[in-house]
């Protein structure tokens, strides 16, 4: 599994994620997970988003695309 997917899986507290996963549907989803993803994108991948832009992202593939990690 690639490093990006590993990082997302760790934040979502799940063993593995796929690109088509709608990350907000993960059991236990909450604002802290969302904030952690938001900060990961900014700190580790240099992505600057507004909260409104982040809310438009739906799938792990969307996260990968915005981070420049799309396969």
C-alpha cells in the first residue's frame, strides 16, 4: 500500500483504505479525523485549502488528487 493510503488509514483508524472510499462514511468519523486529514494535507503535502474547499472532498481519491498523489 502506498504511503499516502497508509497515512489516511492511520488517521481514519482503519486497517486499510481504497481510493473509492468515501472517508466521511468511516465508522467513528468526526471532526477530529477531518481536522487531522486537513492538517496532513497542509503539513505533509503543502496543500492550502479553505474549510469550504475541504468539505467538497468526498473520497480518498479526491484527497490523493489534491495532494498530487493520484495514481
